[in-house]
C-alpha cells in the first residue's frame, strides 16, 4: 500500500561544517589526539557527505518515516498518533551554524530521551509544524467516525433498555397475578 508523501525533509549542507568543528573540539580535548586532527578531519569530511546523503525524513499521511545510516542502515516508521512531543533544540555550536535538532518522543517508548532525533533539517520549525498539523488533522478525523457510529449505538442501547423495562413490567404483572390468587 503506497501512501502519499505530504512533505519531505531536506538537510542543510552546513551540517558537514558543524561536524568538522565538533570533531575538532572533541579531538583537542585529548593531547594524544592533537597530532591526529588532520586525519580525523579528513575522515569526518569524507564520511559526513555519505552520512548526509543517506539521511531522509518523510511525513506521510499517518506516519513519519526516518532513514539513515551508511554502514548500518536504519529505518524507523513512527505513527503520528503515537507522537507525544516534537522537540526543537539548538546548542551553542549549532546556533553558530544555524542548525536545529528535531527530536520525537512517542507514547509507550521505553527509556529516557527521544526515540528519533534529526539534526540539520532545513526549515526545522516548518517541518515540525507540518508534523504537528498532520497529527492534529489525523486526530480530528478519528472522532468524527466514532460520532457517526454513536447515534446507532445509542439507538441500540435505547432498544435494549426498552426491552428490559418491558420484561420487568411483564414479570411484575405475573407476580401480582400470582399474589392475588
């Protein structure tokens, strides 16, 4: 069954620069790694392009599909009705590059923190709003189906109650007749 893609996320190429600066910061923390900085930068630059190319996020009618991974491919499908929170965060280094992190938490998720997080989505706040709007639209369509069934169930309940009252009346008449005799 093919679903219609409502919105696809694209990722900001500045994320590569962010990863480079992050790698430099981590590398300079240890004196042992300082001579390895050029090698680390080269590796991060090469691998980050492939990682970025492998990342995707698509908002479908009923779910969000997130794919990522170069060596270990990962695909997560999150039903919109299960999403409890879509967080938008930005650290100091991310602010320098104008990047945001979207994090998704779901009902019934085990452990702390986000089930999925996406770093560097272009127009992250717009993508977040699109997800929340679609989640709300999906929630609004479900009660209308329940309300459509509600009058029918009320009629059935009323019939059952009427039947029960008639049975009780019949039993009372029978008891009164037995008592009179």
